[in-house]
């Protein structure tokens, strides 16, 4: 095989130095591939203890309920108040959808006390943080809006 490669490189006007360069690039490619595999393995095998998942899931459930009440309020008020702006509603809907999907995937961990995948937990935490950043997080139905 090496003879074939060196003959080919010679035929196109490149010497044995090119062979060394090709080999080095091949090895560099293998190293990059190994790094990608390492990141994938870390992302798919890292876990979070159930004792950490439970409070996060509870926080999400509370924020989801409050966001639902703010959504009902917006419907009743024909989307007029500032809390009902399209930008806020988009953030809330995305956070609820992604958080609910993550919460559903974490259910086994919540029920059995087994560690959960950190990647799914991180999606739930992002949803909690996104909801907390909106006025929907502090919505008070009896107060007629957010505080």
C-alpha cells in the first residue's frame, strides 16, 4: 500500500514529505474524532442524583402552573396587558414545551430515586430559568397581573 501511495505522490510531483504530511493529517483527524466521541460519551453518560432532580422538577411544576394561569389571564384580557406580549408568550410556550418533555423523561428517576441523565436535567433547568425570567413567573391571578 505504501508503495502505491509513494508512486502516486511521485507521479503528481510530490515527494515522500507529502506522505508524512498525509499521515500526520490522518492522525490529526483521528484525534479530532476521538475528541468528538469523548464529548458524546460524557454528554450521554453523565448523571445527576435524584435528590437534585426532585427540587428542579418541583420548581418547574410550580412555574408551569403559574405560567398557565398567566396564559388564561391573557386570553381573558384579549392579550392587551404587557404581560401578554407575543415575545413573552413565545418564551413561556417554548420553556413549557421543552421543560415538560424533560420532566416526563425524568419521571423514572423521580419515582425510583435513580440518577438521571445530566443532559435531560440541563434542559429542565434551562426551562426553569427561562420561565423565571418572564413576568409569568410572578403572575398573581387575584392581583390582576404581575408583581
